[in-house]
C-alpha cells in the first residue's frame, strides 16, 4: 500500500485526500497551514515538562479525563494485555493546563481544530449520496459545540531494556473519534495496516500531516471511510535511547450525536474507554 502525500493547496486536494481516506483510512497532507515553528516549540517545552515532577500535580481526573496520565495508568490497546510504553497529557479548552509551559499548545489546539473541521467538510462533500443519506446530520453539525475534541501530548520514554517482554510504545489499535490529525513526531515508528494485513511505514517527514479515520466515522459511514489499525514500533539501536514526542488531535462529535442505529457518540466513547482500561464500568 502506498500513501501519496496530497498538496493541501492544490485545486484537487479535497478529492485526492478523501479518495486516500476511503481507500486506506489514512491521508497525508503537505503545505498545510499548521505552523511548524509552533509545533517545534511544543515538542521542546513538553519534552522538558515530562522530565519534571511537576507533571504529577496534574494527575488525570477519572471522570473528566483531563490532565496527566503516567505510564502506570497508560492505555492498554483493545485485545492486548500489556500497557503501552508511554505517558501523556490531555488538553481540552475547559481542562487544566500546566503553568510550566507556554500557550503554544493551546494555540495549536485552536488551529488544529479549525483545520480538522475543514477536512471533515471535505469528507462530507465527497461522501457518495447513498452513504451521506445515512448520516443522522451533516458531519460538520456533529462537532458544533463539542467539548470532547482532544489534544494529546504523548511522550514515549527512551527504552531501557527492562521493559516487560512483548510491550511496545503503542500496540495496534484504531482511534475512537471522527478524524485524527497528527503532525510528524520527533521520531519515526508509526505504521498502518493495509487491507492485505501487511504493515507499512507512514511518511513522517517534518512538515507532513497524517490524518486518519476514527471508529466513529467508520460507524457513521457504515465502513465507507474505514478506521484503520496503526501502531508505534519500538526503536532499535541508538534510536532506542531517544524519547519520542507526538501530538495527535482527536476530532470528536458532541456526546448526544447519533452515529448509527446502534450508538450515540457518548455511548460509543464510554464503551471504548472501558475497553482501554481508562475508565471503570459503572456499578
């Protein structure tokens, strides 16, 4: 499988981008409007933040799900038994934000959410009529007023050699949301699984923006836009001694949005968070 980067500024960008999403579940954009300088500032600031004890002041809230998640409470991918080798921080406009970093990540949240909304409109505009008729409402309306769109700052620590056998930075998984936008991380390792079950490296040159379909859009489109498995491999050699910082933005609908006859967005999110071990089932 080959994922060809699409020039965001090209006149046929929307068509080529949505064709890639339909065919592979992924799209890659170049010449996009998100600031590389802002991104590099975030990577440096948050790498430094994760090296300090200050992060513990912002331990995640089990109901609101904002704040800092340590490696001990990191996610366990659906179908796996070992936690991923990562720590991360959840940024929401209404959530807690560390005083130890600048406003760069908040600015990126706003800019990224604006771009994600535009890309979702591309998806809607290029959805075949018979599939579009099954949406409970226009895709763009699903995110209006949503407070669930999430910016996650991910830190994958250097490997020490003492990791539990079989544990990886991010086991194969699908995202929960509508769309995920992901700028190139500070280190390679992201792979996507093709329809032939083979794994392929995703382009990760700086300046590239990876966009993938989440399970909610898969559900709403009855699989026309497929949610594709992806993973982050453990590095080897000298690369294993380096941290990896990544910055996915997860575009979420409002909780009351009807995705299909089976789920609202809130019901779907609750089910998946329990599967990931991020929330406990209600008694």
